[in-house]
C-alpha cells in the first residue's frame, strides 16, 4: 500500500548528535520498499537556530527536497510539536523521533509496515536505554531510564512522542495538538495520546520499530533521576485532575508508590543494595510530584471560587 509520511525531529542544541541521526534516517529512507514517500522535517527549537548549518550541509550534499528545516524560536518542546502537527499535509502520516536517540536498522520499514499488520491509529516503538561503559553501581540494569515493555501488537492507553507514528485520521482530530499547559513540557506527549485514546483512537505497540537512547553523563546523576521522577508524578497527577487521562485513582497509585518504596528500603538494608535504595527514593519522588500537583490544583480551585 502506498503511504506518505513525515519524520519530524524536534531538536534543541544537539549539534553533536543530530548529524549521525540524520545520516541514519536518510539511509533508511533510501532503502525503503517501493510505495513509500517520506520526507524529513527538522524543527529547531533553539532561538539561535543552531541546527541550521547541519541541515544546510545535508541539503547540499544529498537530495535537498528530502530535508526541510523549520525554526520554532518560542521555547518549549510543545511549540515545536505543534509546528510539526501543522506542517503535515493531507494524507500524510507523522513520525516523531527524538534527537537524542538512534533507530534500529529496520526501524522505518517496520514502522511504515505496521498499519498493514495491526488495526490501529497510532503506532509506538520501544525506546531502550544504553548505558556507557562506566556507570555508578546504583544504575545497574538501567532501571532509571527504562520504559515499560509491551508485547508486539499490544494496545496502549498513552505513549511518549520519542518514537511514534500517527495516522492521518488521528491527525485531523482537534485533540492532536499540545494543549497550552503542556507547551513547555514535560508531559505533552501523554496529554495528547491520552486525549486520542479518550476519542476512541487505538494505540498499538510495534516491537520491530525499536530505537535506543544513550544515557549521557548528566542523566547519570541521582538528582537528575529524582527531578525526572518528580516531574513525571506532577504530569500524571495534572492529567488525571484535568480529565485528560480518565478516572484513574491517584490515591491508590500514591499508596502503591509509598508501599513499593518501603519494601525497597527494607531490601536495600538487608542486601546493602545501592540500586534498591535509589529506586526507593525514586518512587517517593514520584509520590511527592503527586502531592505538589494536587496542592497546586486545590489552590487554583480555591482561588477561582474566591
């Protein structure tokens, strides 16, 4: 089946990673089976436009019509995502791929073939972390950066935008736009995909469309992990409270997080495990994010009522 797609890469000051990523995606585009028409859209979210030179070099060296450069100076990944949404033409599918990742060798072919194998509207590929050769002992197993694993063809309620294919029918829905509260991220992806699920669109997991993400030195800091988990807790609480993700019980989830943290602390003490100790604190950081967001939500409600 003939299928047209746009690969949108929203980037911010990743000059060291972007060239290799673009070269690999270009290779995969050129190796596609007949019937697929793909273009690559790079959206530069750096106010100074630091990615433009990388695109100029590739447009002059290869098929210049394959690459498109857009500058989104308004800070915040949500602005860049929305520019990508508005850049898709009728009938085109949209792939979001993050600028700090690398696709698997058959990533693009697997993604574009997925709609013929599975009934769905949105397709998501796994993103797996890759640790450097040397890392702290608490990071063993890359648990802090790992995402949940799903079976091939599994249906999901929401997904990230790091490695996702969105159908033309889903793109036409008005919810396929980052809402104002999430324009600066994080959580813009969960907000949009949760809203699509609520509208009846089906999100399907595609194992073959995998990618990997390098765990850089700054992300190997415990503080980075805790800040990330706290932010994730705030995002999820905001989505539930604002009605973006159904009627999930924050209370049950909060109790579960605290219970797991206590169990991990006991295990850490018994086995003297640095990994379990940090995991416990990560669960508590997520729970703290819940509390912070609920407090803010109640304050806004009280302020509006007063």
